[in-house]
């Protein structure tokens, strides 16, 4: 059994006092497994775009079509998304690393560095040059979970890059990779 060197917090499970792993240990655990890279985008009432990169997203249900992602409570996008009630999930392809890196920062000018446009139906910011697929979603529920909020969204529309579709971008073990060719 491997344990993290640094621990913080404590939990009493009724039989023994357990110590919680510290943030660095938890980050190392989560970084050890690759995930697909997405950029979540939305806009405020004035039409200003907001967004951030994430790998904490997954499908939830087929009927109705639901997905979820986790957003930092301290980021600028979550309050705008909560107020607007709509978002786009842009699933990045291998050449979309520039978008992943731009949206992984808190730089307010990230939308000036990456090509984007408003989707035709819902007017959400999408990244068609960097994403192989994107979904337009309505916020169904927000659930605070520690320093993040779980956002549950209902998928109302999807679109994808033309064939041949580029391979997805992955992030794990603190580096980017592209899904291998078959």
C-alpha cells in the first residue's frame, strides 16, 4: 500500500481516525490517469465569452441526454454560466493543444488567442478549429462539492468536425497526448 507523504484533514469513520490525502497527493492521483480535454464556454448578458479547460467531465444519461463537468468555484466562468443557464462543451482534438493551454490559464484574453464563433442555433461560443465535436447544453443543476461545483447539463445539440475527424486530445501524467491512430 502506498501512502502520500503529506496528509491533511481527518475523518472519523467510527472505528478509526483516518487522515485525508493533501492537495498535492490528490492532484498526483488525478493526474496519473488520462482524460479527454474539453473547453467549457458560455457568455454573459452583454455577449462577452467566458470559458475554461477541463478533463473532469463525463456522460451521465442517454434518456434524457445528460453530461456533467466540474467547475472551480473561484473561476470567473462559473457565475456567468449559472446566470446564463447555457454552455458549450468543446471536445478538443490533437491539434487543439493551443486551446487547452490558453483556457487552462486565468488569462482574461484567452478568447483573443483562439479562433471561435457563435453557434448558429443557440449563439454559444464554440471552437471549431480546435474541437472535433461540441455539444450545446442547458444547465439542469448546480451542486457545490468542495472547492468545485458539479454542473449537470442537458445536451440539446451537437456538431462535429468534418470527416476525417481528428483524433481526440488527452491529458494525463502532466502531459498532453493524442489518441493513437488505428
